[in-house]
């Protein structure tokens, strides 16, 4: 099965070989949620957690599936399914994005909700984990239809979300505009509630710095990891898969810091330049002039799959899940992988990277900048107060540096790779909070 598809599939099932993993869980196919659970169970094993508590920590608190019917602009009916999974709220309200995509299903929502629980615990913001979305291709709907669909979704789930209950945010194919509709619609039921969603526009109770936050967090993560190895961002060759919110901000910020961005891709294809791209120029071309990355003049067009294995020091998958697999992991030339996307690495690829000494900076740390600044946005909403952008960025940097230092401590204490250290740290925190709050 060829996995590095330039397809619109968000995440794919991966056919596994029966040779890479020790233990009884050798199986033919692993879904996104099974991959997440595999990594969580590595932490459970290291911490020797008992079977009942494993079930408690692994199982989502609530899963909601709703039918959504709208009248389309031409008078016909549109029929869709929406999901919200609330994984754990021990450390704070459920928190996580909403995705609009044909591949949204309960398995992806479970996987991503669980990752949010561990991410918020690791980065140290007082939230739990949630995720959801609507099974829809938003590009096939008009803006008015999307608004009606979003409002129908909130009609269906408004009583299980809220500023102190569950706080959605943007994810793939949702943005500040969608968040504004949710804020407005929820407020019709419950009164003025900007804190019900994050990722709103700055003009409508959003936070300065939120748009760039995930990419900026990735840049901080890379800087910390390189510093630890006595290396600098300056001159480092970086390849980035995905040129949307996260990928383009990471590219822009790393370029400013002197990194050479040698490869870029989006759904239209990939481009390579060994000398490094002028990112502001690529941004202008892609977003203001041509609306496509691959037509950037003078660039060598390469296959999207080849980006993952191109000559570079750092590979940053910033698009979709399960793109680094046992099929390409041995060909990856990067020494560092910064998981800007959620779940880009399969269990097999992770094992291969560990064996090859490639440092994988896991998603629950690398892309935690987004939820960190979402927390700052929520805090500002609750306080009815606005922070300056440099205050937001400084606080984000503190969170990323602190979490990196904690990860190094855990790696050292247990002699484990960074992904396992991230899950061990997060699981320890949620477990402790669960025990202190009590389960009766
Ligand atoms: P986005 O929709 O803004 O951008 C996605 C980019 O990926 C686009 O450039 C798209 O063309 C590209 N893409 C899609 N399929 C591709 C493929 N097969 N090959 C190459 N490129 C492809 O989304 P985003 O907000 O940048 O999110 C990207 C990833 O980061 C997702 O996994 C998301 O869950 C994760 N993430 C996002 C945030 C955030 O704050 N936006 C926070 C944490 C994690």
C-alpha cells in the first residue's frame, strides 16, 4: 500500500508487517486511534499502571454522533454526520479542534481527542482533551451553506460544550469565521460567551498571536532540540510537508531565524531548492498571486512523497496523519522530525526512527503551541482583557522551553526516546490528578 499520497485523505489505515514489533499485539491493520493507544500503552507499561486504571485513562468520557440536515442554496437537502468526542476532563474542560472533512469519523475523533488530553497535560495548560468535526467536503458548500451546517451542529451539541465544559477550536478546514459562527450561535442559547471557542478573529475576542502559535511553537521546539545537541537553527536545512496555517508559519519563522527551507509541499505537489526558498516570496506567490505552491517560478518540482525522504536536516510533516511509515522510514535523511501534524508517524516508522537514532519530536509536544495560545485566548476572554502580542509569544516560549526541559528529565530518568517520555510525563500528570480528584 503506497501511503505518501498527495490525496485529500486525512489519515489512512496502515497495513503492518508482522516483523517489527515485539509482543502480542502484532496485527494486520492499525487505525489512527489504535496508533495513539499503542503509544499510550507504551507509557502505561513503563509506569506499570494497573489494567482498570489503563481502561479509565484510555476510554473517552463521552462520544456524541449527530445527524445534521440543512437546506442547500438550490433548495435541495444536505445530509451530514457530526461527531464530538470528549476524552478526559480531569485537568480542565475538554479542549480540541473541529475538522470539516469527508474522512472525519469516530476513530479519528477518538484518536485526536486522546492526543489532546496528553498534549494539554504535557504542555501544562488547565484543559482536558476533546475533538470532533463534520463528515463533509467543505469545498463543495457555499459559505452560506457552511454557516447553516455549523449552526445546526451547535444546535445539536450546545448543551455539552461551553467555556467551562468543552471548548472547540479550528482544525483542518475550519477557521476564525467558523469559530465566530459557533460563538454567536452558542451565545444565542447561553448568553454572551466568547470563551466557548478559541481561534476566533482578533477583532472578535481572538488573541493576538494565535494564528502563528502552532508554527511558532514548532520553531521553539526545533530550537530547543537543536540547542540541546549544540546546534543552531541558522543554516539548518528544513523540509516541510503542508503549507497551510502551521506549515507556512513554521516556514516563515524559521526562515527569519536563518534556517534554509529546502522543500515545501501542499495538496498540489512539492518543490525543492537546495539553497533554500525565500519564504515571504513563496507566501506571496501562493496566497496572493497564484493560489498554488508548485507553480512557484524557478523551483524544482518533486513528487510529494520525495519530500519526506529528501536531503535535509529536519523534516516537518505539517499536513496529515500516517505519512511516515515502514515503507519510507528507512529512506528518511533528516536527523530530526518535528511532528507539526497530529499523528504523522506510524508505530513501525517510530520504531525504525528510534533504531536509526533519528530524533522524533512528538506531536503532543511539537504542535502544542496552538492549544497553549488557545488557553491564553480563553484566559483573556474570561478576564475580558487583551494581552499584547509579545506577551503572548513570551508566555508561549516559556511553556515550550519548560516542557522541553521536563521531557529531557523524563528521557534521562527512564532512558527512553522523546515520544515515550512525552506520553509518560502526560500520563503521570493525568493519573495523579485522577487519583487526587477521586473516581467515586
Ligand atoms: P491547513 O488546512 O491550514 O493546512 C493543511 C496543509 O496541508 C495545506 O497546505 C494542504 O494543502 C496540505 N496538505 C493536505 N494534504 C496533503 C498531502 N497529502 N500532502 C501534502 N500536503 C497536504 O491545516 P493546519 O491548521 O495547518 O493543520 C495541519 C496539521 O497540523 C493537521 O494535522 C492539524 O491537526 C495539525 N495541528 C494544527 C494546529 C493549528 O493550530 N492549526 C494545532 C495543532 C495541530
